[in-house]
């Protein structure tokens, strides 16, 4: 029977990700491995995270990577900077460079050994650009951040799937499926309690891998959807 593993918010922690996958998950070719976005920024090796996921995509198992708000921001800033011959951002860009820097951009550029975003190899930008915002697998729906249930069709708000921080699930609008996401760091005990509770409509798997000095945080968490088993790997960059 194929297993369905979900991992959220890696943020440049490639060594921790590789250890989680190789030592705890141990994927077989028939298994499905879902990634909920935020591969880049904050941690030391954003490029290595993407390289490893692309390696997994190349026949190790079935890989379904989704887009997070950090990828959304980086792609738009890259496109704007490339279009502007002076290297700055166009007025139409939804984001400003200083906001990305505050969210860990310098770590990402350092992992590519470049000073300017326009020098990041375009193949990485293209990979991020093509990522889907959400996916459905059986009785669960997955995305990076969540859904905007304040509108009749939550799937119409693509921005919310990457950026929303607070929402209340209306089960009828998502086919009474369970919602699995990341984006907002929550403590490990809360994750465990939500996974154990069959009535919990929304499970946040982001344990704040980069918050390794804070009690209850600093792990990379994977959830197997068939058994509802958790695999927890502590941050290996301590």
C-alpha cells in the first residue's frame, strides 16, 4: 500500500530534510511525498533543499511540491528585476525587496553564491514558478497557508492559499475534507493533539524549523495521511 507523507516549511534546512526523508520516511517508489512550500529563506541551504526535492522527483517516489509565500515572493521579485533593465523592481511588483530581505532573502542568495536575485539560475525560478497552489488527495486537501472561507468559493482566492494566517474551516465548501497546511509555526504538542483529534478540521504542520532555540519548536515534521503517524526530525543545524 502506498504511503502519503506531507512535509511543511523547510526554509533552507536541507540536512534536516534529507535526514527526515532518508532515516525516518524511507520512501518507496509507490509512495507519495507532498511538500507544502517555503523551501527557501531563513535557513542556510535553500538551493540544497530544492536540489534534494528535484532529486526525489527524478524517480525516487511520487513528489507533489506546492508553492509557499516565500516562493511566490521570490519569483515575482525575480521577474520584476529581470524586466527592469536597471535591476530595480517595477512599480507593478506586489512585493518590495526589503520585505523579502526581512524574511531571509540573504540566506537564499548566499546558498546560490550570488549577490543579486537576477543571478540565480533561471531553472530554479522556473521550477518555483510552475508549483501548484493546492492539491487534493482522497479525504484531505493541502496547500501552504489555508483558504479564505469568507468567500463562497475559497479556491478562487489563490493569494490566500500562500499567505492567509487566520481562517475558520467551513467543511461544506471543501467537500468535507480535512485541511493540511503550514505557514504559521505552532508548537509540537499542538500538532500532535490536532493529529490525534479526528474532529480537527485543520492541521498545521509548521513547527518553525528555524526557531530551534524556542521550547516546543525547531523540528521538521512529516505526517503520513493513511496511518496519521508523525515523523519528527530535530533541526540539525544547532
